[in-house]
C-alpha cells in the first residue's frame, strides 16, 4: 500500500507549472482585451491541474504495466516500483481525468461555448493515449506534438476565449511560447531517459533524433518563447518583463548543451518547470498591464 507521500510523489508535482502557466498567460491575454474573469480563470486552472495529475498517473500506470519504468533514474513510479497496485494507479488517473471533465463542463456552461466540450473530450483522450491504449502516440515520437497542442495552444487560447469570447495575436504568441516550454519540460525528461527508453522500445522523439540533436532542440524550445515575448512588445510593452528570466534560462540551456546526464538532469527538469511558471507569471502580468 503506497503512502500519502508516495502518491504525492507519483503525481509529479514538478510538472504542475505546465498546467498553471497557460492559464496565467491566457488570463493575461483576456485582460489585454479588457475581459478577464477571475472565476473563469480559476475554473480553467482547476481543469488544467486535474488533467495534468491525471495524465501523470495514467503514464505511471501505462508505462508500469508495459515494463518501461522498470529501471529509472527519475522520481518514484508507483506501478513499476510496486508501491501501489496497477488498478489503484489507473483508478487515480481516471478519477483526476473525470474531475477535469466536470470542471471543464462547468467552465463551458459559464462561458456558453458548448462546442468546447468536443475539445475537452479530445484533451482527455490525448491524456490517456499518450502512453496508454494499443498504440500510444508517446511511444512513436509524437509526445511533444500532443503537449504543444493541449498544454500550449488549447490551454492558453481556451482560457482566453472562455473569458473574452475572442483571441488575439498576443494570446497566440503566448500559446506558442508556453507550448514550447511545456515541450522543453518533456524533452529534458526524455533526454534523461534515452538509455532506458531505447532498451524498453519506447521511441520518444529524443530517442529518434539522438541525444545531441535532442539537446539542441531543448535549447530552441527555451529560446523561441523569449523571442515571441519580445514580438508582443509593440502592442504590450510590459511583456519585456519576461527578459528577467534570461539568465536562469541560459543556465538551463548551458547545462543541457554541456552534456549533463542521469540524475544531473533532475535540477534541469525542476528548473524548466519553474521557468515555465515564471514565464507564465511575467507574460501574463505583462499582457494585463
């Protein structure tokens, strides 16, 4: 029987900034349009957090039963370690995905945009089939695509649209920037796991393009969001606040490009998550101002 601490660790709290950051940017973009709504922003944050924890438990379950997580250098995996029965981990995944669906239903009802239910259904399906099902797309090198679409474009633009009933150029730029940073979080995780993923037959993008190219791709995923923030400056000058994060971003990129491996990438994983959160805060505030 897993302890509460092990369940918390299995939820992978370091990934939660990827859920909060897009809501901050989307709300900032709505404020830039003069239509921010705190209650709707809180509902959107609830949806994002529930889906993020749900997909983390779903990945734990699916990778565990496939044997992918048998030999890991990363945080505890409940299923692979035997800390919790697979059925319990799967139940936790379904529970959080269902919570996200209920909160999403409430957000749709408040905003009146019922067609967004279809988008929500696609998001939940993508959360499960990332590593679950007969042909998980995360095992075919498409994980970054799913993260970019749902934790970038859908999360940011959905947040803006449910508050302002329209989107804008800064919202799109912010969505792309957040999506790339979320992909960077996944990319550094996959760079760390290349040795074990190759053995397990998990063909992530990092294993497909190789260690060297994956590291360069990570660097690009960190740099481009800053360029997009600068591109927003003509219509929202305070987005330049994001440049305050240039130094920590540079340190993360340098660490990866210099070849850090294994446990040495754990601080980079945590740092990338905090960078995305900081980017979300500063870009959101910059857009609102």
